[in-house]
C-alpha cells in the first residue's frame, strides 16, 4: 500500500538550508512513498489559550488535518541555542491542543542540519522529548544530523547536492516507511 508523508520545516528564512533539504525529500522517496510539504509554521500565531478558546487559527486546523491524513511526519529543522527554534515549538504546542490530537500515534522522523560539525544533534533530543508527550512513534534510526550543511546544499539553486546525504535521507525515509507499515498493521 502506498504511503504519504508530510514535511514540517523549523526555519522561516527564504534561504533556509533545512527548507532546501525538505524540498528535496519528494524526489528522494523510495518506491511507494510520496511526500508533500505542510504549510509554513510562520503562518501560525503565538500560542495563547485565550485565542484557542475562541477558535483555533486556520493555519493550525489545516496543518492538523494534513497531518491526520498522512502516514507520517518528517520534521526538518535547525538547532537554535542548543534547542529547537521557538517557532517550531510554537507550532507543536498548538498542534498538541487540537482534538483529536493529530500527532498521537503518528510515525515521525527528525532531520536537523546546521553549519556546525554535529548537525543540530542537541536539538534532536529536545524535540524527541516533546514528541514523547505527544505520543508519537519517533523513528530511532537512522538519525539524520547533517553537519557542515552549507557544503551540502548549493547556495545558488538551494538544491541538496551532496550525494552521500541524498542516499542517507532515502534510507531514513525507507525506515520511516517500515515503521509506518508496522504502526498501521
Ligand atoms: C543558530 N545556529 C546554531 N547552530 C547550531 O548548530 N547550534 C546552535 O545552537 C545554534 N544556535 C543558533 C541560534 C540562533 C538564534 C540562530 C539564528 C542560529 C546557526 C544555525 O544552525 C544556522 O543559522 C542554520 O543555517 C539555520 O538553519 P536554516 O535557516 O539554514 O535552515
């Protein structure tokens, strides 16, 4: 059975390396897997329970609906100050309040890219921690931490050009597909 995954990007800037990597994922997907992008987390307002009590923002409801209809989520994000970007946490906080909670029981893969040598490793464990509370099935392996990210994405075309990284990402998507099939069964 075919599977569909959605990508969630933790950086808002146009030239984002993480966004560039996320845009490349559809072409790296193995047979039987399709991938599309969720809306920008930049369209989601700051979390405020007073706002939630009135009505969920449209951007949150749409994202929740797309996640619900997917077989899994791939989060592609930079590390900010040894943690995840506030905008990404904000999106997760909103999504966690929607009922039924769209991320509950969802297979999730994490990818981080950073110009530093360890590719955002510290942010991964913080993100994983929040996803535990949301009752996601977070893929354990392979961990995708893309160091020296600026050497792997072409700065002009914003395409992921590094062949080894492309192969590794394909491997992770295939692992997420295995997990998704197990969760479904
Ligand atoms: C960073 N950066 C960064 N990098 C890292 O490896 N560890 C870190 O803790 C931080 N902290 C941090 C904080 C803030 C506020 C900014 C703006 C940046 C660098 C960051 O990884 C780099 O700018 C990435 O290229 C951002 O990702 P995108 O936008 O290219 O996807």
